[in-house]
């Protein structure tokens, strides 16, 4: 998704104390290189390697330098700076724009923003915000639960019991991340992070009961705002014997935003406690992460036993 000045401003109003000084008509201007730049060399007249596609941050150092220039020279430097195609300017520390800036901003369609944060802190926090804004994301149909620190997505056809299984796990002390529909995004580390949509956060729909507010019933520890996606469990009403995994040796994955996520299929049949099976799947997944794979260990033990019991041929 293209990053625009408007998206950056809207996301940073609260988090970065960002406000708009001028240029509301130009907020849809694209940030062609989603990063920040402090334009010290550019304001000094060296534009050869100027990162003009980035959001430009002017702090106290840049402002003091510009104020020390003669009026005509400062006007020329600022004109070259604005006409280079920059997406927007952020003035940090609550500083006021120089007298030449409003007219140049209007002439070249460059929005002027301002924050009261100190420059270094703003650059650090804005970089994190930009990474979140440009991260690949998608919406995923399923209920996401944090089980023993394992972010588990429970998916399946409507009415198969995803929310009921999740509710049973919440009663056991685990935490809801999102019910029915989760928003996933891939961060720079390659991990997939899941969260709920704002409109449905911390709520669940239970068939026959309706909508419930989870933290009101089970406490604030029963919900999580965000969690890494570690595995996906698909509930299915009917599975053939050939489709059911009996040993756990054939590991399956599912592609989510270009990341291979471990994938398990569980048959839903009468009398089977699905929440127990899902909980066991997460515990087994954790053991595998720690280097203890029960299926492989049993397979190796059986093979060793077969080799030991194989009759020896006489010479």
C-alpha cells in the first residue's frame, strides 16, 4: 500500500504529536521512499545525493543554520530544497516555519507538519510508525488465540465451532487476540503479527448466545492486543482416513504473506474435545521448537528396534 502524507499524518497525530500547519489540499502526495531524512547537506546547497523522496525533518540544528544565512541566500537554498520534489516537511520541537516557507510550500504543493517532540525521539518513533504503515498486510478469516505464548489461528467453515473452541481455551486461562476476522501484517523480521479489527476488538460471537465482551467476563488477562502468528489449526467436519495425520511426521505449512506457517488439520466429531486437541497441538509445537520431536524420536526408536531384531544371515 502506497504511503501518503495523509496516512502518515493520521497515524502520527496521537503517537507522534503531529499536526498540520499548511497544505491540506496536498496531503495525498506520495512518499516515494518511505523513510525520514534530515536535510542538512541539502540546505547547505549540496543536492547531488539528496534523498528528496523521503519525509524531510527540520530540527533546531537546521533552523539555526538557515537563520544564520543572508536573506537572499536563504531564500535561494529553500527554493532549491522545495522544488526538488520532497513529499512533506516536519518541523520538530514545535519550531515556527521561516518566513519564506509558507509561500514556497504553497507554490510547490508541499505540506508543512509540526511536532513538539525533540528531533531525535521523533525520528526514532516515526521510523517505527512508517514500518508499520508499509508492512504487507491482509485480513484472515479465523479466531486467533494466545496459547502458552503460541499465537494460534483457528480456522474452518462457518459453524464448525471456532469461537466455541476459543472460548473453552479462554476459560482455561489463555488469551483472545481476534475473533472471526484478524488483521495480519508481516514485519521486517519476517514474523507475522495478528490483531483484531478496531470495531470488534475484545468481542466474540457465540452461536445461541450472541456477542460477549471477553475482558468483562474473564478479566483483562483474557485478551491480547497483538500476537505473533506461530501456527494455524483448521477444524473440519469430515475428513477421510487418508487425510488425517496419524504420526506427525509429514509437517504441513500454509503460505501467509510469503511466510510458511505450520499448518494442522483436526477433524471435528461428536464427543471429541477439540479445545484439548488444539491445546495439545500448541504444546507439541513448543516442544518441537525446543528440539524435542516425539514423532521423529519414536520413528527412530522403531527403526533401531527393527534393525536390532532383523535376523542375521549365516556366512
